[in-house]
């Protein structure tokens, strides 16, 4: 879909704020996901261990023309978690200004070689305009067959720019592995306050080398509360790559952009920047939550407002805790 802007799907950021995250047993390499950035076990997948007491949704509302609607109140929305209203609404605010944690994930495979330099410069411009020093943070990862961190979490735009320019085109494409790895990286970054986790993926959407599936990459993004915004770089309409990017964005609360020409890549970045500053946030206690591995759908409605479109995460899976016996 064309950028009607960013934070697609209204970043339904499911924040398990009181949960305890426990390190899993396998890191990216042992899952078949190679990384020259880090083989440290700290990068391993985290799983939800204790009961969730709060879910936070960050979402975007637009009218039928794609314009942002910023003046709605809590009573204008109906929220369904696992098809049931929440046990309790804990907080609601509009035009949220939560800190951002941004992962910039750039395809370095041979298929994007011709457009690589322009995409790098557009990404640097986006970070310059979007990141607020001492408040937001970002990291840079390039990928072909493996994800490579060229700049870890920082609010230093200069360092991030250097990290982007260090990227060099490679060979095959393991996009799903890179998404999986990046979401785990966002998940393990400890925070003592609510944040919005965002992954911006620049790629043609084709994958010919991943060890994980598209569905697994989407599931880990939902678990990590990461909204994935995709910018297609092939400039060719339709195809499997576009469908892959659209599915990842739609199911994680992000949005998919399909530029018609290379100059529109910068427009897509600008649209994402605007959307990230035009959102609502609601936190609630889910009704009947259990750690049983069940997939819980999320739906937000505006029954008294017509012509409204809400973009959010489509759901999340609760971890299933194995018995000690």
C-alpha cells in the first residue's frame, strides 16, 4: 500500500510492562541465524515468564482520506483483547510522545545494489529528522546472508550515519532471519519506562537464504512488541517480495510503503516520521490472561465514528510455561 503514513497499522504496541523476561536457551547462531555482529548469548530469544498485568497499545487513527485524526477520546474506542473487553483500562492519552527505539534494517544483497547509495542517504536523513538526543535511540543492521550490526544502540546521529555508510552490498538474502535477529535485539534492551519499538526494513522483500519462516519472524516481532515499517526498494509493482513486506507490516502494527521511483524512498521515511508523532496510547489489564501459549487477537473499534481507519498490531502470543515436573 502507498504511504498514508507510517507507523502503519497503528503500532498496537503490546507492552508487557510488569512481566519478567527470561533468557532463552538458543542464540541467533544456534537457531541457524548467523551473525557477524554478535554471537553473545545475550542476543538470545527472551520469553515471557510471569503473568501479564498490563498491555499497552500504541496506534494510529486516520480518516478515509488518510489524514490523521488526533482529537478522539477514550470513550470513542472499543478495545477487544482475545474478543473480550479489557478487565480494566489503566490509562489513555492522545498524540503520544513515548521514547523511540528504532532498528534500521537495510538489505545489502546483490538484488538492491543499484539503489544502495540513495537508500543509505535517505536513511541518514530520516534519523537526523526523527531521533531526539538523550530520549530516542537507534541501531543499524545490514543483511545479506547474515545480519551485521554496524552501529549498536545510540542517540548519536553521527555514529549512526557512519554505521549506515559502512554497509556494503553482498550476495544472497536472508530477510526473515534479519527481522528475527533484530526483534530479539530490541526485546532484550532493558527499559524502566514504556517505549515504542520500531523496525524500519528496506528491502525488495525477496528471501532466498533464511532459516526461519516469514510466520516465525512475524510472531517474534509481535512477541517483542515491535512494529515493522517496510519500504520496498525494487520499484517493481506486485510480486512475492511486495506481498512478503506487506504481510510483515500489517501483522506487526506497521505499514508498508511501495515507492514508484527511487526519490520516493525519502518520502516514505518522511511519512514514517510523521506517523510516529501522531498516535494514541492506551494501557489495560487483559481479561482472563493465561500463560498457555494462546494467540490473543487485538481489535480496536470506533462504533460512533464512521469513516475511521485504525492501524494496530493484530495480536500477540502468550508464552507457554512448561511444567517443572
